[in-house]
C-alpha cells in the first residue's frame, strides 16, 4: 500500500491547504488547488527518487503537469476573482458566513478531512508508479479525458465571466451554459474521471481500489452538492425572473442529456 509514502503526500497536501486557517472556505477552494498541484509534484519526486518511473518517465511528467495545470488554474482563477470582484466577495461571505469565526477544533477537523481527501484524489498516480505499472494505453486515455475536463472548466469559467460582465443581473446562459447550467462542475467531474481511469490498470489490493473509488465518489458528490447550493442562491436572487425559470427548467443542471433540472427543492 505504501503507507509511509502516502503519509508524505498527505503532509504535503495538509501544508498547502492550511491556507484555510486564514479563511475556512480556502480549505475547499484555493487550498484545494495548491494541494493537488503539490501532491502531483511530490509523487513525481518519489517516482524519480525511487526509480519507479523508469521507462515511463514521460508519462509521469505528463500526469504531474496535469495536476500542476489543474491546481494553478483553479487557485489562480479563484484568487483573481476574489481580489478583483467585490460582488463575488459579498456573495462568498453570504454563502459561507465567512465573517463568523469558527472554533479551532472545527477548523482542524475540516483541515484533516480535506487533506486526506486530496491525498486520496491524487493517489491513482502514486499507485501506478509505486506498483511498477508500465502499461501505456489506459493511462494515456485517462490523461486525455483529464485534459478535456480541464479545457471544459477553463472555457466555462471564461464564458461565465464574460457573460456576467455583459449582463450582471442574469446567470450565464450562452455557450457551454446552453448545454448544462454548471459546465465548470461537469469539467471537474470529467477531470477526476480521467485521473481514476488512469490508475485502473495499476491498482493492486482492495485498499487501493477502495481509496481511489471513495475519492472519486466524494468529488462527484461534492460537485452535485455545489450545484445544489448554487441553485439555491440563484433561486433566491432570480427566482422571480421568468427568463431564469424558463432557462433552469429546460437545461440539465450538471450532466448533459440527463433530465435532472433541479437539485434544490423549491
């Protein structure tokens, strides 16, 4: 299982997401991106140091670059949005109650839980090299899926920013938002689907499968929960707007072609 190495990855993720002690929401946003990027780098260093990447070095570099790109894009986007967008900062405070000080034991509990989750999320890359897997086809397919997810997230965020500048009093409804109402969350799910697929031919033992599957289920659940909370806020703000209701009633909330239009009970 490589518990000592997993412990190192956990420590890296914990240090990098500790920014949440400044603002607890950072545990799940900016610190999340930092942890994923740092976890990818830590695994690459382990693979190089122990000779696990022999013959598949280019693949190890590719997977590390994907985690780096993911983390930098996410944390960078969130930092820029929070610094430049006063309306977003206000919405964030209303949604999280960020002005309220949380007890330290609650913060520590959140920190430990998310650190373990982030370690588990990057574990497919670790298991591939720790187990000495040398196959190429499946991890390359996984990497391609992750790239598609990353592109989808990036395009969705840019389209949303552009549409909010054009019409700040309405949700984004054009481009990818014609297909689903939360294409950025869909991109997140696709990215981590690729990560999970990339390790499928490398997992050995029940423990590795459980860790990878639970991490994947958790991120899918978090995305649906995030979409539910977003819909609740949108209903509070735009619920009386006929155009919004028409859009929301006919556009799947997160998965294309899946007729799930609402997660929040009206």
